[in-house]
C-alpha cells in the first residue's frame, strides 16, 4: 500500500471536484455474457457464485483505479484487494445471509475450494471484526432470485466511503446466450465511466476466455 501525492496526481482536479459531493458514488448496471463461464464451472463442478467472485476480483486487481481508497481526505493505493461478500445461511430454513471475508488466491480452483471451506465453517452472520479498520476490499452481493435492470445499495453519507460494490442477479437465456444482470458501484473521485467501462470489458474478455 502507498499514499498518493494528490497535489501531483493526474486525477487531482477530478478528485477534488467529486470529493466535495454529498453523494459521490455512482452505479452502472448492464447484462454480461456468462455463456462460456457458466459452462466452464459446470464442467469442473465449481460453485458458479464463488468462481464468479474470483473472476470479478481478479480483474479488479488489475485496475489501479479500483484499488484506490480514501482515508480522511487522503488517497491510498492497495497492492491487492480481497472479497467480502454475502452468502446464504448454512442453517436449513434460515432466510438470513452472512458476510464472509476471504483472501484472494493465485488461481480460481484454489480460491473456490478455500472459500467453500471458510463459508461452510462460519456460523456468525455479521463478523464485523474481520473488516473493521480495513478498506482493501470489494463488497460483493448476489440477488439470484430476480433478473434486475437496476440496483441501489444502502449507503453511509460519507465522502470517504470508497469501497466498490459489485453485484449480480439471476442469469437468464437470450437466444443462444446466457446473460447475467451485473452492477458496479464506485466512488467518482477515484474512477470515471471510462474505468468502469474498461473493467466490464476486461471482465467480459476473462469470462469468454476461460477454458
């Protein structure tokens, strides 16, 4: 992790402009093509949810703008981000979710195995001790019961709240394709539409190329 010298940062003007906003976050929703990736997870008997978490994190870690965070008006750049995500309760009939936080791995198969084991053994719903004081995350959630066209998140009116939020819904077929409703929310002082667009396009390439 390193601190950014804002006065000599190329985003100085953009950062100062959007940082003063009362609500500087914005959200973009779209459908992404998971035809190949879904087939891949089924062929290898992988959890689609955990594999998708790995995919979105692997691509996010390649984006400098997604690794910026704001701390009391200062900007830091993380070397690596990790997922903190919602997961269903392990108790039958329980409709409450849990927050699960894991570290990234070097490959998808190890990540899915590790994540499955950690989630299986976590009994707490909201173990906040694992996230307090940290911002090297991306917050991830899934709404697998509906195919949404728009999504909003609960927020804290805090200009320093700069952890991206990535979400997806129930996938559906469209001709010979399987599409996934997908949402990206970022802090505008750190990332513009260009960076979100590049992220989504890079993620699509990743999903198309996995074999």
